[in-house]
C-alpha cells in the first residue's frame, strides 16, 4: 500500500530534535531520518532522494530539525510522514496537505503540466 493512500491529510504532528541517523529505503531510495527528541528517537520519512533539496540529503548528526506531518505505520513501525522540514533557518515543503509528494518544481509528482 502506498504511503499516500494511508494519509487522509498531513496534520497534527510537530516534532523537533537532532539527526541521529539517516538511510535510504526501497527502489525509490526514500530518505528516512532518525530524530533524537526529548522523548526518544523517532523515524521520519522524507521523500525519494532524487526529489530532495541537497540541504536535506546532506543533514549531519549535529543538525537541529523541526518536522510537521502525520504519524503513520510503515512496516508495523510508527513513523512521521514529513510535510515540512526545517533545518536551521531553511524550511522545505515536501508534500501537499493531501499527502502528495512535491517535485523540485513545487508541483505534485505526476501532475499534468499546463
């Protein structure tokens, strides 16, 4: 099941912490980041690596990060499906409210160009 279908709307979860780890999963090379928060570690699903700004793919362990999105299940684990990610003073919007992943041009992936 696609993550997009699991999310009715990306609302409700805001977390902040420092990067504790980063990896890529699946054929799409979706970037997952583990954030160390005051209450423990949580996995955050960003987007396929080829759609991300280098500022997100080059995050380091000392970086402070703020994430808004939705809590979803992925492989029976709770993860945060990120809508926006703030690293330092730069904020990145990764998805529309409905969960559609945005391309580098800011348009939903698969959207017809006008």
